């Protein structure tokens, strides 16, 4: 049975904050990259993610990482470092904070 939320097979869809193209963020056993997803070709023009170092983590990201390390979940801690790290847009080559882009894409609309 596949797992959910443990970075075994996780994909996140965000808009590049610079050019607005949809970027797929992959964090899992198959790799840690940003890409443009093509229906027929899969993930194309992959760019490696840049994980946040422990010193760069703060707030929720730091707490999540510390908890995963403390509890011996190295794969989870590594996934968190990537999720709170940097991605590169394959379309415009801009580097952006993945967690910020994901938060922006999933923020509820206030009316």
C-alpha cells in the first residue's frame, strides 16, 4: 500500500512566482526535482532541488525537521529540508522558495 505524506512519492504543483508557469515539485524515492509536467512525456526539463540547511530552517520547517531527526526519521527530515528549500523554474530559470510558493498556491481566497 502506498504511503502518503512521507516523501516516498510526493508531488506538489506550484506556479513559478516569476513567470507563473506551473511547476511540478517532486520529492521522493524517484528523485528531488522541479519539472514541467507533460501529459505524454512525463516530467521534462528536470532541475535538482536545493535543500535548506538546518541553519536556514526556521519556524514550522525547523520544528518539523527537528522532530523528524529526534524520532529517527531520516528520510522524512531530508524531505522536509527539500520542501523548505529552493526550486528552479525550468521555464525561466528563476530560483524560488518551494514552501512559500506552495503556501501561496494553496492560500484560501478571502471574500
